[in-house]
C-alpha cells in the first residue's frame, strides 16, 4: 500500500540571520516516519523537539537540508505549477496559530466560500456553507472577521476548511492547544470524523493523553529525532524510552516509579552527538554521551532509540 506520507532521512538546521551560521542544534536530525492511509499517527514531544518543523517540511513550506518527503506518492519538493496545485487540494494543514493563515480582511463566510470555490468548484455554495458553519458551531459567526474571533473559533474555521476540502491527508499541528477540555473534544471529533475513505492524519500535540485517546500509532520526538514509535495499544504496557516514560509520568498516565525515575523533571538537552536526553535521563549509561542510540525494533511495530533498551544486535538497523 502506498503511504499517505513518507519522510525519509530528514535533516534541518536553521540559520540565524541571512548569512548566519547554522544552529548547533538540528531541528530535525535524521527523521524517518510513515503515515499509512486510514491511520491517525500521533506525534508527541516537548516544545522545540522538532514537531512543527517536521509538519512544515511535510507540507512543503520549508525545505529540508537533506532527506525526502513523499506525499500521496509524490516527492513534494519537485512539484511545480498544476501538480503543486493538485497536491494542495489533497492535503490540508491545521496550525496552532490559525490567524496567521486566515485573511484578516475577510469574513468567515468569505474565507470558506473561497475554499469551496477552489476545492469544489461548481457546487452550490450557500447550502454547503450553512451546513458546515452549523457543524463547527460558527452558525452565528459567519459574518465575523478574523480579528473578531477567539482562538477556538479560528481553529474551528480551520476544521471547517477540512470538512469542505475533503483532503486525503490532514497535518494538524497542536489543533487543540489553549482550548478547554470540552472544546478540545469537540474540535477533535470534528477533525477526525473522516468523510473520506482512507484519510490519513498526522496529529501533532504535546498532550500525550489526548493523542493516546485518538491515535492509532504514536511517535515521540526529542531533540529532532524520533526516539520511540509504537502502536497506541502498547502505550503504558511495554518498557518505554525514558523520555516517553517521563512524559507519561508528567501527564499523570503513569505513577512515578521509585527510585529510578525520581531524577530531574523532563527536559531535553541540546546536543547532536549521543542521546538528546543525556543529563536528564535517570538511566544514563557510559556510551550515551558519545554514541547515538539507533532506533531499533524491540517487538513487532515497537521501536526505541535508547542504549538502556538495546535489542539483540540482529534487530538493529
Ligand atoms: S540513550 Fe542513554 S541517555 Fe538516552 S534515554 Fe537511553 S539511557 Fe537515557
């Protein structure tokens, strides 16, 4: 089966200023990730772990320094003209800072009418717009402008776009950040109620319990790398990467074992050699500072990059 999204060997370093030197710390440091049709891949990690850079690279908004991005079978950084337009019609982003992607000079109705005209030309706009505005709870806000909307309402406009566009792939970066629990639930329910058979979703959030409730697989990022990857049903039932373990403890999903993980609170240490969790990890070993732990399979579908959880050499890739 052709993946909806395939990221291979992604590397990205930002530069400070036009002629600035690349940051010492990579935003992406060799990321491989696949999202299959029909699945919801949850991507967890702290702020600054590389999640948003990964989303922007996957959407073709920034170029990686190295690596490949294939969306719906096409290498997106080679797309031009009509092919690029077609790609944009099949993939829909939702960003945390929704206002940056909404025209402040347009009302909600006009924004959605434009979306409809691009994605479903020829369809009767008024009934479709009325229906979708009601579904996302913006029926009485259709004539409001972007700066008159709350953060939650702007996010709803993004969800309305997804409902109108019927994309095959949704890449949602912190779509529920800053919302209360009830609103988070509503937004997710709308976002994930797929009307497109086989729709794939990359759902990015720092909220591990939220991801655990809706995702089919989970990837955990730390220091620009994927350090654990597993089917969601294994979460909490297998030995985890110490960073995932710390996220579980911090989220309240798992009690803090004593005395092994009673060390520093979760934080990532910025370094590109060795493990990014060095200095904070309660299970740190001698080789952790000098050798990058490989992402290796511990059981079917469960991969971990950690020297303390080394698999048999035959399984290391
Ligand atoms: S590789 Fe070492 S420092 Fe990194 S998580 Fe594993 S034990 Fe801890």
